[in-house]
C-alpha cells in the first residue's frame, strides 16, 4: 500500500490542489471519527463521480472541487470487501499517523488506490 507512481503522476496535482482547500475540515473529521471511537482508521474517498462508499462528506459542486469526498473508515471497507480480511493487518501496518496524514482512497473509473497525504503544518 505505497503511494502508487501512476497516482503520483496522473492524480496527485489535482488531488493536492483540492486537498489544500479542505485539509482542515478533513483533519477535524478524522479527529472526530477517532475521538468518538467510530474507528482508529478514517478514510476519505476522493472520486470524480459519486460512489456508494462511505457517507457523502463534501460534494464537489458545493465547494467547487474537482472531486467528491466521502467519509468512511476501515471497518466499512472490510464490510464492503474493499479491504480483504487477510489484508487488514497489512493495511493497519501501512496506515500512517492520522494526526499527520490523511488516508485517501482515490476512485476514477477503474482506477482505485490508497494514498496518504500529509496535512499542512499549522
């Protein structure tokens, strides 16, 4: 679960541009998911078109973004079989500190991948 080179080249610019706009909101949402003991592994789904994973968090039309953003978490991904039961420990080991990094699941057509983006420094 490393940052995929295809993701870096094709998507990272537009994702980063949108991420900067919503980083503080995502950081707070991540904190609330963990504080309320919903999950220790929040995941934000960035998709070009709305996808049925997680809950709608920010619709791209509402905040002038290129991506829809849904809020989810590891247990939801396991239930939806997006993370296989035998890969859960591998996912947890690859998951970065949620106070410093945001876990994104990028979806664009057939392309789907995890990426961790650092939150901007205060």
